[in-house]
C-alpha cells in the first residue's frame, strides 16, 4: 500500500514559467566565477531561469575534482543577484544544507548516492525542517523504487511539500550505449503510484555523452514528465568534470527548440472516443492474461506436487533455457523485443519456482 505524500504542485513553487518543459540548466560543477557568470548569462538570454551547478561533487576516486566548496555559492549568489536567476545545487549533508541556506539557494537536490543512504537523507530532512524551498530527489544508484520512495517520505515528514524527483537512470554492468540504464519502467511505476509528484529527467547523467541527450529528453517528455535538468557549460571542452555530457548553452537552446512537449489530455471528442475504445480492449486483454497466468500457476503447483512425490529437484535449467530460447524466437514473429520476452518469462518462471519451492518445503 502506498504512503500518502502531501505535495505542492509546480505552479506553487514560484520557480518555473511557461512554455514547458520546466528546465534546470547549468554546469556539472562550479569551477570559477568567470565560468559561472558566462554560462549563466548565456542561459538567461534564451529564457532559462533556474540555474544549477555542483558545489560539492561526490566522486568515486579520491584525487578527482570534488568541487570548489562553499566559495562557489558566492559566485552563484552573484548570478542570482545580477541576472535574476533562481539558483540550485546538490546537497549531501547537513553542513551543505546550512551553507546553501546562508547563500540564498532557491532549490536543492539529493544525488543518487545520497538517496541510497537513509541516514544521510534523514540528516538532510532534519536540516530542512520547516524550510520552504523545493527539494528534488534523484533515483538511487540501483533500481530500488522503495528506497526512492523512502527518501521522499522522510523529506515529506519533515514538512517539505515542494517535493519532486529526478530520474537519472541506474548503474549497470551491462554493455549499453548510455552511461546509465534508463530503467523507464521504474519511472513509470513511481509516476503511477504518485501522479501528483513533479517529475524531472536528467538526460545528461543518463546519456553520458551529449549526442544522446536529445533522444532521452524527448523520451521523457513522451512519458509525460514535467521537466529536464540538463548540464550546460560555456566551454565543455575545458570542464573539470563530466565534459562529454555537457552542452554549450547554444546547443541546449537548439535541443529545447527541437523537443515536442506532449499534452496530458485532450478535449477533442474524437480522440476521447477512440482512446476509450482502445483502452477497453486492453482491459479485456489484461483480464484474459490474468486468467491464463492463473491457469499456468495451477499447473506449476501440480508439477511441484509431482516433483515432491518423486523426489525431483525443482530447477531444470536446461529445459528452462530451451523454453526461453523458443519463446524469444516466437516473440520475434510477433514483433516483440527480446528484452521484453526475457523479462516477462523470467518473472513467470521465478514465480513458478517459488510456488514449487513452497510445496517442497511443506511437511
């Protein structure tokens, strides 16, 4: 059962203006006052009004550039004062929160590593108690939706209502073209559970390379997400962190102009009639699927009883490998992707194995 979150809509945040999408942009890291001001000026010139920059950078290896620290907040404060920008940065501790409040930071976010640590999340929530600034929470490094929700619950319990999330993808050992696995199904699941939650995508960290940022941004808008957090640097070739995934402000402007923002609904009667008919068909198919899955599970139980009676091991690996290979081949004939077939049938197989294991475990 989902916990209830009390969320203030984006329209009450006082941060974003039309047209959509809502955009937060700026360099991965604050590197110098000149870099901050030049990037901010260029972004402001085409309507960006929420500026981001990393002040403290959690890095995997010591010796890497870990940010300039609190002095970078002075540079951002100048950009806020001179250009009328809202300013934002990542926080990973109570100390970071207090420094941000001292320099008038308008929005903070929790990074993927911080979200994965409930102790740090609680520390930050306590520091932000009764502070009326928006807080965004990036997904944890691994695809753990409950850990993500838990972070939101802690912040919400501290009185934070201007609360939203950033989807930046998940770490993976698989060889993919992106830096992080998009894991869109996790974003869709969270969106389904909390439709009122403002939802941003971080295509820069998901992509890892600037050439993929446009396609990821469009995909996020196709799914109905409200905003983007994009890394932009006045001279990415000289960036001290994540140079390959940062866009120049001019390239970001072109990217935003290329995007198509999808509407959440339409009042067109023809659209409503047709979409309702198609959804009704899906409802029938889904019910049939449930019926077929229940029938399959009943057979799995009978197989489990038969294996127990004859003292046979549950797992028959070679048979399952053969079945899965056959399903993938047949799925191709129906135009179904291999990854989809593998995910669905592995989930069914795991449930069947669990049912049979429960039978063998009974006295």
